[in-house]
C-alpha cells in the first residue's frame, strides 16, 4: 500500500459516514430533478463513434481547425454550453462525452485500465480520427477530469496536438499530492477510494441529487453550475453505470496518472499550453505546475471564480482559449 493509499483509507471511514448521513437524510431523488439528460449542445450535431467496443458520444459544429473540448466530473459535454458556440465561429469544435458519462457507453468491466487518463484519451483519439482529423494537428482543452485527459492526450499524441488547455486540473501526479495534503476538502476522493468496493455506489444510488449537489456546491466563495445544469448532470449520472464510471476514474488514478507522468518525464511538451484556474480555487497553481511538464506555458486566473469556470465566467474562458489558439 502506498502512503497516499494509506492516507486515503485513514479518512475513508469519515468520508463514508459523511456521505451516508448526507444521502440518508435527504428527501427526493434524481427523478425529481429531470427525467432524462438532454445531452447535447445548441446548434451542434450529435454523433457516435465506436472505440474499444463502446459507443462514444460527441457534439460537433463550426469550421476550420479542430478543437476538442473535454468535460470534467461530475459533468457532461454540456459543461461547454456557454463556451463552445463562440469557439465554433472559427474552429471545428468537437465536444466529447467521456467513456461512461453523458451519452457515452460505460465499460462493462471496472478492471484496471478501463478508465485511466490514457484509456480515455485513446477514446478521444478514435473520435478525432473517425471524424477525419486524424492526419491534422488539433487543439485540445479540458476542464477538471477532462483536463487530465487532455494532458494525457497531448503526452501520447504530442505530434498531433497544436495547443493544449488545462482548466482547473492539477497536472498528473500533482493531483495525487493535492489529495494527500487536503483529503477532507476533497472528501469525495477518499469516499470513492474506501476499503469496501461498491459501497459508494450503493450509498449514492437513488440519492444522486443530494450527493452530486454537495459536490457542485463544495467550498469557498464563487459560483457553482446553474440549477438547470445541475438537474441535467444529475439526470445523466443517474443512468445505470454512470456513477461507477465516474468513480472508477478516481480509483484508477493512482496508477493511471503516473503513466502520464512517465511520458512527460521522458520529454516535456513543447506546444503552447494554457493553465487556467479560478481565483477562489486553484488560482495560478495550474500554470505553475504545468511548467514542470511543458516548456511553453501561459497562466491565467479567472477573477472571482470557484472551480466551475466554464459557467462562472464563460466570456473570460473563451477569450483565454482564443488567445491560446492564436499562438
């Protein structure tokens, strides 16, 4: 057992107790929020590509060079609803639902490797290739978990990436360090990685509204996803397999993130990179940490924002991404 695993398990009982008390005292369920997730972006065309035997959902619009957008947890590609249309004015924007989330199919197996950043990046690469951009250099940007996948994509397919944006996502093993230092603030990580496999899913089932709502509204000043967005996300994560898929990303990161770090240790990234954090969340730490794995990094901080920067200040995010794409 690694020191980080021991630290996680030392607080897992507390996290499980907290989550259990939260979900058991709540009234209502995801059914109250929304019957089904809408799952798309206004003005975008939806489609599916099969990767590793799974149907991966994407939404595409615009023209010009390709820009891939990857959402975080617990969200879907709809997180980009206020950002993607503006970027589609001069780019072909491809927003992807990560494996098992949104409208994308979940893996039947939760064995190691099904939800690592490199596996999810391979799904995205298949989408890009099937849509006809396999031979072109593309830009990739991701928020939260999507930022980790975007970084993994750039590490593995670096010759095919023109620009990289990492939003509110500590790079690779820096996230592991953050969890070790702040396990009670990032309580869901310890809850998910408890010693009893499957227990977190059982506690959340039927109580998705209160569990995910507590994540959306966790910590500090600043905003959160809108009530409409939260209803849509909760509906999406109430689908069979969605909660497990999201949880498995966290369960597999102890090995999955060092795999990405190993690729970056061999050679840092040289394409233009943007590290963006919220003023009331990760601030400039994203850009600072990215400088350890990339040589051409610009740092930006979203004023007065918490973690949910895509909704809190979409204009600022669009402006920063446009500056990145111009580099």
